[in-house]
């Protein structure tokens, strides 16, 4: 096994991230920074909503949310090292909270206690690790449990629908919408799909390929709305 493969297998392990954050003080944001995603967050979330950022690392995403008016942003990470760093850094920001927690077991949180969960790379990390399918299911079940009715799980990922959609739809009691954003804030694509406009989504993902073409240079954003009424208009979800 190569060094890179060995590292990816350890992405779900606390010791790997503890070691990494001791060496890399940060800050670093996976995939996308807050300004690029802010229009989509405003579509689905309201400033008073209680939001959970999973696998927060040393990202400034939570800080940016609070600076933009969000009033209750909770951050969790499996690494005690990075949580200690972030608690020290943001001790003077009461709207921003940091807790050490494994996303596969969030029993410290009551069921139905969050309006939204935002995930930039955490499910992807789990999918790279040992027992990926089992651990991903545990994570998604916990996310689903802590969300309120009509709560939103927003997954920012490199996984296209052929890799992620079935896993998400296995939860059954949420409705999945798909948005896309160009990677690394590129703007070279003349046919750039508008961030706040969902793509047509069918079970075999052929509709997405028809719109974007094969292997588009995008991050996929799955917006999973909890409840049988998950197809509620996006604007109503933020009320």
C-alpha cells in the first residue's frame, strides 16, 4: 500500500487528524470557502437556525457564517487537538461553539435539535476509510436523527450521483435536491450552472450527465430535506 493510500484509509481515525493538526496550524477550508456557498445557504437557512458543521477542522467557515449573521453555529471534529486550538482561537465568539465528537455517534445531541447540518468532506473522508459503507450509514443515520422535521443536510462532495445518490436515498425519509458549483472557484465554463438552481435528478443520474456532460469539473452539493414534506419549496424551508 502506498503512503497516499494508507493515509486515505486513516481519514476516519482520530489519531490521523490529531497528528495532522499538530503539524498544520491552518486555517484550511476543504473544497469550497464560505463566500462561494453563501447564496445557497441563504436559500435554505435562516440566521436564527441552529447549524452544525461536521468535521470542522481548522476551517474559518463557521467564523464566516457568524460574521454574516448566523446566530448559533456548532462545530464538531473527531480531533481533540484541533478542537482545543479552535476553542482558544474563538473563546470570545459566543455564537460559535466547538466540541470534540465522532459524527458516527452524536449522542450528546438530542434528536431533532438542529435545523441544518453542513458537511464539507466528512462523508467523503469516511468513504475513503475502513468499513466505509457501514460507517457512512452510521453517520447519515445520526445526521438524520439530530435534524428537526424539514431540517436540511447539505453535503458538499466530489461524489457524483452514481456514487452518492443511492447512499443518501437509503435514508428514505428525506428528499434529495442537487446543486453544483465549479471547483476551486473556477469560472472557465461558459455553460456554468447557476448555484441556486437545482439540477434535474433521476435515479440513474443520466439527467445530470445530460446537463453537465461527462466528468464535469464541479463539486456536487446534495441538499437533503428531512420529512415526507421534503419537497417543500426551498424558500419555505428557511422560514
